[in-house]
C-alpha cells in the first residue's frame, strides 16, 4: 500500500482527465479482463505520449500493472490518470536522474527531483542489491520522489533472488491520519513492505500504519459507499464508517492501525516510517510541501552475510509451515501467509487476464482519446467465469 494523495483532491486519485470537473466515471459493474502485456503496453504508450522518457515509462507501467496483478487495484492502473495529470502540469519530472546527496559504501541519499516513484524505487533496488551482496546490507533514502505506487509490486523479484527487502514510504506534502488520541491529521497512511525469502515462494508483507488508505477512502467516497468498519474519525473525534468525513470542513481523519482500542500500535508504526523516510532523507514535514509525492526508504539484506542463506531458509520455512499448520478459526479457511493470495491471484491473472476494477478503464479512456493511443480489447471470458 501507499498513500494515494490527500482525500478530497480528485486529481490525485482520478487524475485530471479531460472530462467535466467532479464527474466520476460510471460503469456497468461488470469486471473487464485484459491481457497483462497489453495493459503494460497501453500504460507505457500513454506515459510516453504525456512526455515521460521511454525507459521510465516502461518501469512505471510495469509496476502499476504488477499492483493490479497482485490485487491491489487502488494502487495499480487506477493511479495512472493521476500520474498523467501530474506530467501534464509539470508536477512529475519527465526526464533526468536523481541527485546524489550523500553516498558511502552501502548507504546513499538521493534527491528524487520529483521523478516517477516506480522508476526511482527500481533504481534504488538496482543500486542496493549488489552492495548488499558485498557488504551484507545496503540502504537508500530518497527525498522528493513522486508517488511510488504499490509497495508489494517491488518485493517478489528481490525475495526470489534470496534477498530480504524493506521499503517504507511517507508523503510529507499531505496528512490524513491523526496520532492516536488526536483528531487532527499528522501522517499519511505510511506503508511498510517487507519481502522475505522462503523455499515455497516469498512472504510479502505490505501494510500501512492506518486502518485503510487514502486510495480506498477516495474510491468509497466517489461511489457513495461506506467502509466495512469504523475506519474514520470526524473532526470531533467520533468514529464511523463513512469516508465523507475526510471531505468535510473541518476534515476528519483515518484511524491509525489498531483503531480506537489499539491505535497506539499504528501510531508507533507511523512514527517509525517517518524516521526511516523523512528522518534519514533529511526532508519531510519540517519542510514546505511540494505536492503529491513521497519520501522513501529502501533497504536490502543478504542472508548469506549473516548466518547464511540456508540457515535463513530453515528458519523462514519452519515459520511458514507452522503458520499453515495452525488450526483455522473458521473451518475451510486455512491460515495464509502475507502475499500468498496475491501471488496466487497474480498467477491466475497472468493466465486468464487481469480483472480491472470497473472504474479504472473509464477513467483512462479520455486520456487514450486525447493522445490517440489504442485501447486494448477486453479479453473474452468463458460463460460462468469470473
């Protein structure tokens, strides 16, 4: 997960597409399916048409589609209209490289210069992975990145290579989550993701310090829907399941992870993410806001530099087996590992087509028309398939 812009600011969640202001894309409710490769090519073509360098456009497109493949459909192609709008305004830098602020053997700090977040995170991984193999651990802190999309989308390949990866992100330009016990927002959802090598496939943790995200709040509000639980506080501190409180004046907030009973845990996690991102990058909430973006922390560990890769896998495999062997609380619903459902969904969607949320393609159609980019056809579905 990652913060999808400040609630109430439509360009961050639906983009600045050439349609009537405030209009929400409507759909029939049927879930269309598309070939993953066709979606990637479509997204890449839109980004190039909007002015983004070709290599950067490819990275952004791949990361967004990976988010949808894993089932994170608020942080996949649903972000693309917003990215296109940011490129059009010049709020996302379309070319160039990050500025190196500081660098040692296995530690670096970059100024991302508001370059695309997915491209920057991939470059940080490319920088850190070989240095982790040499030194055991390597870290990159990035200030002034643009939005980095779905954190889980970066984990699989690194963990499959036998490396443990940690990614954290915050957006210092906005706030929607109050500290535990408070009613005024200080944080973004502040996601933290970890990819852990295991013999049967990686464990992929992708959580946030809040009970829900800005992206989900925006989507529910636009659809006139409510949350499954009391995830929000109004400005007077009353908990409820209506995201509309985020758009009121004065605005409400998203509850920290743990909610009213145990929100001190999410609060502590939010502070940790702020230290790893803004603290280490030297840029955050103490600085003037610059718009939708991110401060990022990427760290990679090579288990072979510690007790050894085999010893690491012996421990992680034992934990995986123990979790799966735990008797389920509900019969027929066995315990899963974090990321297990997403990886199974990914495999199924690569074979049978990516199920896009019904609001995503209608939001992209005006951009395709503007740029003259062909829209990929929906995949034919067998009768009775979902």
